[in-house]
């Protein structure tokens, strides 16, 4: 302990040991001490020396400190000291300030110490796994140093540590738990740890996102005050950017989770926007960057369109436009807001239409597009702001033919309003301004208004410009070429190149794929000589790009030439190139465009980002056009006249084939139309046929009804002969029908008789069985009362059956009598009809008799039905009696069994009594032999009889 006091505190006598010796002794004490207090004091001493003697502590004590983490897990204090010591030797942020006299090599060596110690620590993946396990400790002195140490490891060896954490079970989940820690220090350092963990690792980003990171981070941002929050909000936003940037899976999860809607309150700004703090500017800048990550042009088109739609529906775009038109917003925030709005509306028709309707809060109100263009052509505005406005204008016109038409319409003579400033006027003003940057921006903006839109290219040819008083107006196309030819009058050489590059890009975009514009360009006799002169000259490095663009413009004039001008046909232009320039030289000059150092930078992304105005030369969409045309122009220049003729012939043949195919297509369309008409006719005829069939069916039914009525009338009101014949036929028919019904009734009666006889036989059998049971039951000694009740019930059933049989006989007799009367009535009807009586009264009498017979027949049917029901009841009762007999038989069997058992028991008792009598007799005999007096049974019986007589006498008295 005196040694530790010497190290930690007061001075000891004698020579002082060096730092390396002290550290060596402390390491020995950590390794050899058995007491926990001694090891704890030694580790505390190493922690205090770890900053001053970083190299020595790292090389000598790292293994001992890792061993402490593994063995002394129960003591949180020593774990905290060990983790702090490891953090001090690995982290590069808290090194002591170096003196200015130290050389750079020593400084670099000190910086490399953290990387060396980190590599030594992560050589064994178990060390990182051990550190992850220690993070589960809730103790502040263990968790906080552990978080800081893991963050330092990730800074120094990010990829290797990420791989270890990724394969560790629940590794990422343990780190996500840090965000839920109630201690803000640990939560905030956990945010820094997750920032390092999620850098450039899509797998970890997905795991963190699906561990509910978006919900937790957005909650923290809201709790901390959103854009008005502190550094914690900034850390949360940086982590969100890491999770979403270039990760389509997380972007989709963020959108599907409705987290875009939660971003809208971030951009709510008040009327007074003065005095923004630096932290608020940083937070809002990151929030705008987060929105841009979701709608970046490098994302998949489907995902970008979906996010753009969500931002418009939830009102986020409207909120951004409010910031765009607000006053007092800092310049860098305004610039980033313009870039954000640009990407939110890029390629989305609904968002572009909304942006076109936004007005600035001015008097009178002006469209936001006009206000932004005023900033773009104003050379006093910041360069980054002008680039942002140009990008916004490009995104507004991207795949927006409606917007392109509106911009071009502001340049046409019929739509110019002298009292207001339009977008077309601003573009023309910037195009012919003395500021080269305004020239370039206006030319590129106007080129985007013509991109892939043949109609607007032709419309722009109508624009006329008034150059000066007293001179006739010139077309916009002619004015652009005039400025190109007069470029030498511009004083500054760099500005001259930028202006000419912008105008040449505009002309190339304008006449591309537009033969009418090519004709207008070639119609000016000065344009082709100017281009050939520019291409053929040997100029410096700065002018090479202009030569390449002139070659591209001349090549477009060849490729899209319709040979309408005799002096400038394709063949003559190619001959001119061969004589004045040379084909190889022309192709070489054309290649200067793609070989330029700024070309590849502009081709990377749509947003115009340039370090300085002088490097602002290429537009992203123009680089696509160059890539598309370079090859076809080279082929077009090298083609001979014969190849041209062959190509023309092939084109004509193809056109003929196209015409034939078109004719066949039209014929097929006509036939399809005819087939469709015929189908409709067939459908209408089918419906008419169905209607007619329905009508015919109804008419047939009516005819049949009329026939029936006619037949009835013939039966009642016909002539006498017809009445006679009809009455004979009807009587025979009616009698025949009655005879059939009587026959059926007879058969039913016979069947009922048979069933009745069968039931009588079954009842007799049951009676016999019951008599047998009665005789057998009478012999039994037990169960007499039950049998008597059963016999009574059977007698009642029997009497009921007899009464029902009597009723059946009576009903049968009545039925026979009714049948006889019916037969007699039918015989009378036959005799009356055969007698040939024509009296109508007899006929009526016959009909009344038939009606009476029919009524009687119905009554008989009802009686037969009631008899059938009675028969069913009798059968049911018979079944009940049968079941009763079965029960009686079962009980009789039981009684017989009990009787047999009783007899057996009586026999056993008799045997026992006989044995007892024998024993009693033998005992009496023995008593007599012994001289005892023994009463005999006869004496006992006599005595008992005497006692009984005496009692009887007393009773008589």
C-alpha cells in the first residue's frame, strides 16, 4: 500500500522510479494480487497514468485489463476503472496537446497509437463480445465507459468491429437498448455509437431500423424540441440519414410506417424568423437533407414517386413552399429548401402543378417560379443560391410538357403582357445579359423547356426579338447565332467561353430531332461558315470545348437534315467537312466534349454543383444528349453517298412497308368495327327473339285458356246433338272416373280388412302368451301385486282393442253401403244416358248425383285416412304391449331364479337343523348318563300348550 501511496499521492524518499517501471509494477500487482481491493487500487492507478503514459500502459497493461473484465464481473467499480483505462489508450480525441516544436512524424505516430491498440484489442472477437455483454450492466460506472470504448473501437476499426457485432447474438439489440436508458448521458453517447455502427453497412442499418429505431428517434426529436432542440436532435438526424441513405428497404419501411407525416411539424416557421441560432440552422439543414434522401434522383423511380406522393398528401410540400416564400430565412437554409423542393417535385406531375400555382407574398402576387428566376439572373445573388434556383427550374420542367408549354408561351408574341414580368422575359434578359453566368443559366433553363418536346421547339421558332430602334426584329435563333459569331467582342476570355458553351448547348438541344429547326438554322448563310471556321482553327485548351460543341452542332445539322435546302444537303455538308476540316479531324474535335474534365462530373447527378462559377460549363441532361449523338454523328459523317442512297432506299422500303402495315391495320380496325356492329346486331336480334318467344308462350297459354272455356261452353250451351253426344261422352267419362275411384276405395278397404285380421291374430297370440305368463306368475311366491297390475293393464288394452275393432267393423259396413249406393247411382246414370233422354233437368240431376257421390267419396277417403291413423295407434299400442310382455318375462325369470335360491337356502337350513338336533340329542344323552335331569321336547311342548290354554282362559274372563 505504501507503493500505491507513492504513486498516487505524496513523495517518497529516495530516487523516483520511471513511468515504465511504475506501470510494470502496477501490472504485476494486478496480475498477482489475491485481494480485490489491491487489484482495484492498481487499476485505478493505471487509469490515472493512461493519458500521460499512453504507449506504456497500452503495451503492458491491455491483457491484464481484459483479464479483469473477464474475471471480476461482480465488482462494478474495478470494471469501470478498467474500461476507462482501455478507452484512454484507444481513443484519439482526448490526447494531450502537442507542442509546436514536435515534428509531424511524432504527431502521426501518436495518432496511429489508437489504431494499433484497437487492432490488438479486436484480434480476438471474444473481446468485443465481452464488451457487448458488459453493456447489459445497468450500473452507470460500467455502461457509460463501455459505450465510449465501443464507439472508439468503431471509429478506429469500423468494418472489422461491425462484422463482429453483426454475427454476435443479440448484439445490435443490446445497443438499441441504450436509446431507452433514462440517463441522458448514456442515451446521447448511445446515439453516437449507433452513428458509427450504421456507417456504410446496409445489413446493420436494416436490423437497427427493424428494432423500432425510427419510432424512438422521432420521439426523442419531438421531446427535445424538434428544430429548436440541441445537439441531441442533430445526433438523431445524423443517425436517421445513415439509416435511410442509399437503403431502399429502410426507405420503404419509413414510408410505410407513416413516418413522413411526422416530419411536417419540423418545418413550421413563424412570421418572425430573425435571430436563428447556429444549432437551429444545423438541425433544419439536416431535416431538409433527410427529406432529400427520401426523394433523391438516385433512388428507384417507383420509390421516389411514392414518397413524393406522400409528401404532397400530408402537406409537407406545402410547408416547404411556405419556407421558400418566407422572409428572414437564413441564406443557407433557403438554398437547401430550394434544393429540397426541387427533388420533391421532380418528375411528379401533381407536385409540379402545385408548385406552378404557388405565389409569392408580394403586391401584386407573383408566381414563385418568376421570383426564383429573378434571383437566378441577378448577379448579386450568392452563387450557390443561383445554382439551386436553376436546379429547381430544371426539376419543374423534368418530364413536364405542360410546364414546358407554359414557359415557352410566355415568349410568344400573342401572350406577352407588358405590365408584368414573365418567366420568358427573365430568361431572354439573362440570355443576353453581360453576366456570363446569367447567360449560361438562362441558356440551360431554356434548353430544359425544349427537352424532348418537338412542339415547343417549333413554337420557339416564332419568337421575334427587337434588337434596336429602326431595325427589323430578328428571331431568337438568329440572335443566338449572332451572339456566337460576335463572341470575340466580350472582354473577359473566361466569360466568353462560358457564354458560348451555354448558347451552343441551347442550339444543340433546340435543333436536335427537329428538321424544321435545322432548316431555319441552315437558312442563315453565315452559320455554316462560322461553324467550319471554329472547328478548323487550332485554338488553345480553353477553346477546345467550344470546337467540340460546334462540331456537335454541325453534326446534328447533317443527321437531322431533310435536304430541303439545295446548298446545304447532307451530301454537300459532308463534302464541306471533308474539304475544309477533314473527317478524322472533325471526329477528333467532336471527342473533345467527352474528354473534358468537367464532363464526367456533370454526368454523375442532375443537381448542378460546382466549386466556382468558372467551372460551370456542362449540364447533366446535355451530357446524356452528347452520349446519345456522338456515335450516330460519327457514322453519319463517314457514310458515303452510296451508303446514303442505300439507306434512303431502305428507309423508303421501310416506309412502304410501314404504309402497307398501316393500311392493313386500318383494314383490321374497320373489320373489327364491322364485327363489333354485327355482334351488337346479333345481340339485339337475340333479345328480340327472346321477347317474341315470351310473347308466343303467353299467347299459347291464352289460346289454351280460351279452348278450355270453349269446351266448357260446349258442355253447357251447345246444340242438342252436340249436347247429346257431349253428355254421353261426359257421363261415360265421369262414370269412368268414379269407377276408378271406387275401385281404389275397395282396394283400400280390403287392405284394411287384411291388416285388421292380422292385428286380431297378433292379439290372440299375445293373449295366449299373457295367459301363460299369468299361470306361471301365479305359481311364484313373490311379485304378485306387480303381476296383477300388469294384468289389469293388459285387460284394459284388450278391451280397447276390441272396441276399436268394433268401430272398424261398423265403419266397414257403412263404407260397403256407401259403395253400393254409389254403384246404384252410377247404374241409374248409365241407364238414363242409354235411354236417350234429352231432358236438361235429368242432366242436372245426374250432375247433382255425381257431385253428391264425389262428396261421399271424399268423406270415405277421410274415414279411410282416420282408419289408417287408428291402425297406426293400434300398432303402437301393440308394440307397447309387446315391450310390456318382454319386461314381464324378464321379471318372471328373475323371480324363478330367486325362488330356486330360496329353496336352496331352505334345504341348507334344514340340514343345519338336523345336525343341531343330532348334537342336542347326543348332549342330552350324555347329561342323562351323568345323572342330570333333562326335559324332553314332548314335556316342553306339553308345558307350552298348557301355558297357551291358561292365557286363553284369562282372555275369555
